[in-house]
C-alpha cells in the first residue's frame, strides 16, 4: 500500500455545520488522511473535502459526516441522547461519525482508529488512574475508538508504565528541561528550532552565557518555592555540540544553582556520535548525569548521508563503548522508520545492530514530514506507507522478543502511515522524564531558546510559557524570559498551597 498522498494536490477541505469543534475534527482528518493538506472552509466547496454536521432534535443529538475523496463519496450518521451530552461525549460523537465516513475511502482501517491527537494513551491512563480495569480500558479502545489489537496492547502497556511512574511523584514535584539549540549539521527530517554550528557557531558562547543567567535566576526562585526537581533533562539540538569546557561550565552552574538532591533521573542527549568524546562523557558523569542518548537514527551510511548526518555508522558502537567505559548505566538509542532511501531490510539490520549493543532504552520514531524540514520539499525520496508499516511492525515484534517493553508513545501530525513513536525499555528502565512530559503528569520548567514550560494547575488546567524560539531572540528578550519564569513559579506555588 502506498501513501495516500505526499502533497502536491489541492488541499482537502473541511466544513463545519452546526458546531465549532474544529480541533477535534481537524486532528482526526489529519490523522486519517496524513498526506493531505487540510483547508478550513466556511461555505459550499468543490473537490475533495468533508462536511461535519451536528444537529439537535427533541431526543437525539445527531452527527453526520459526508466526505468526498478522489471521486468517491461516503457518509456516516451517529447519534446519542441529548440528556447524556457532555463536551467530551459530543466531540467523541463527531469523531465517530467522521471515522465511519472515512473508513470506506481508506485502503485499510487506520491503526489508531478514531483516536486523534498526539497522546493516544491519555484516555486509558486517566481511566486506569481513576480505578478502571485494564480489561475495561481495552474494551473501550476496541468498541468506542476502533483501535487495532496491536495498538491497543501498546497503549495499555504504556499507560501501565505511566501509572507506575506517577506513584513516584509528590504534590510539589516538577521536572526541569534545559535546551541547547545547536547541532553540527541540520538533518533533512528535522523541524526543531536548532542551528547548525557551521553557520551559527559564533552564537554558542553568548547563548551559553544567557542560559546560565536564566538558570541562576530560576534557581533562586525555586529555592524559596518549596518545589522539588524529580527529573532533569538536557536536550536540543545536540547538547554535546558544546565543548567539554562549555559542558563543564553549564553542568557546574546547574549543580550549584538547583537543588538536585531529590532528582530521580538526570539525562543528557549526547545524540550525534560525531559530537561525542570521552572527555565530554567524563564531564557528564562527574556532574552526576546518569542517562545519555546516543542516537544513530540509522546504521546505514547511505541513509545517514541522505539525511544530512555527517557521521558514519561505525562511530555509533564506538561512542556506545566509551559511554559504558565511563560508567553510564542507562543509555537510550533512537532509530527512525521511514527515512529517505531506507528499506524494511535496511531498517531491520539497523534495529538488530542497535539491539545487539543492549541499551536500556530504544526509541523507534516514525518519520513525520514537517513543513520546517528539508524533506518536506522532496517527499518522493521517502519509503511508501506499506514499507514503513513493515518497519514499525518488525520493531514491535523484535523488541518484545529481545526483552523490551513499551513505556511511552506519542504521535505527530503528517506522520507516515498514521503510526507512532514508541519508547522501549528493559524492565525497570523507563525514562521518567519522557513519561512526565508526554503525559503531563506534573509541571515542566523549561529553560533556553525554544523551550516551553508547562504549568499543571488545579482543575486539570495547563498553561504554557514559551521562551523565544531562536537564540538571538532569546538573548534579546532574556529579561522578559526571566520575568515570565517568576510568574510561572508563583503560579506553581499558589497551585500547591
């Protein structure tokens, strides 16, 4: 099965009639038709598109969806009693109607059924944490959301890991994130805000000085807040783009400015093998970092070159060996299914080579074709949906055979085949930060350019505080950034009183 579309065609329209639940329907349309651009319209249209209609009778609330796609038309009607209506059930009704209309137009049922959004585990995690049984959660995924058996299993296992991770948290606990938005080169699939040091190397030192100032300011705020850091994650970009001396300065300031005595997990994304040296790894270990990522993405030199990564596959096991030699007991390694030039056989070889090293975590991403990525302009280079499905399917079977368990998962817009990203771990080796961040179990205080803090407030309210995206903007607006952190910490304190 080839991808439904890789762009280049007219956008798929979306018309809402009788309701304004745009987000719920947009997310589902993007998920079910991942290769199609979505265009909101506000009146009659021609060509491919969908109309989502909500009508109220005396007894029933009725959702009707009509979809026109590539010369074919499909329609589905779903209804519920008006007296049972809630916001959540109304959205679910609209999504079930859309899903029912879309299915006859698709080559096969989508793996995640009618579940839209980036966190398919959110529903089952909430259900389990409120006392629901695992069996009942599985039935809900099957009968209400039409999720396939394989994805139901993934979802339930990830939710179980979340429930266990939540037990480690107290009411005043937070996580910390520090962003280093620099890489040696920009990967063709990357849409993150990061700068290649070949073009912006002169920004690294001024950026580091500004980041240190933010860390020191936040450290003073947290010292009197009563909040406790449970995990600390330094990501990017590629943090090991910094020199050993710069890393030492950064980690020294973090250790002196923040109380990390209650920290359960301290991670640094070492990431690119061409940035990893024994000296840098020793700096990380000396400052108490216990977990690092060494991310090959592929073990095929040809695929790496097509992605814009300048390291060779042979450097990956050498970087891994150095990390073990220095003493790291938790190592994560990332692979991506669907990279340009890759094949199911090539991906299988990459996964087998990585698993043979026996890292504690292996994260398998499905390529998401984002507008900010270079690959967005050249989708013809990518494997088709059927090939990506083989890669993803093999990873799930093989990693289970090797003793790994899924502990967190998420999805993205424009993801090939409407699949998912899954973090796998050896028993007892889940990355807590990944769970806390993705499942929004508590507040995340994020520092650096492009970093977004999340305040988890009473009543389930979530408020975001976004730092400026680009390093230069971050430097220019640093005083404002620190002032916003003061407001964030005050909100968190008030929410715990």
